[in-house]
């Protein structure tokens, strides 16, 4: 399954305010991050891709630094940028007794990831079977 997830944060330019009618609301570029839930459906761009993988709960400053580096390398190489994350934190499956308290649900995480300017996000379903692969 493919979905598009947008955020009002601009990839390279800030929002700009228009003068006067028809609207005094700021106009923003939409950043579109394609969300993929079927690993078999991942695009295979001819230019290649730079990818990071992780739970990315909270998308904190450390995560943002990693993602910024992914985007920098992708731009430098003319590739797309991507993140692989999980529908649930893997610890909930492999060691539920010590799984961390989550900061964000999946929708919030996708919104935060989209705001970083990534091109793609693969959301992997994580269950016991996946943990054995």
C-alpha cells in the first residue's frame, strides 16, 4: 500500500505571506513524503537511495541529525532519501516487559518524519514472525 503524507513545512523555502486579497493566510509549499506499507512495493529509483532504519519514536534532535545527514547524502548523490520504521516498537514484540513508553503513535511519527523532508517512509509490520527473519 502506498499513501502520501503531507505536512505544511516547506522542503527548502519558508512559508511566505501574500499581500491583500484573496487571502491573508500564509502560502506554504507542501512537503510530500510517500508512505509505503508493503516492502515488495518499494520503488527502486534508478538514481538509488540513501536509507536509515529505526523506531524513530518522538523524532528527537538525534533522529533529526541522522535524517539531515541522510538527506544531505541523498542530495549530494542525486538520490532519494528514505526511512524504514516499524508500525510498533520492536521491543514490544521481543521484550514486552521492558518495552519503552512511547512518545508518539504511528500517525504522529509519520507527521514528524514528513516534516524532515524525507522522500519515502517504509512502515514495516513488526510481529513475532518478523522478529525471527
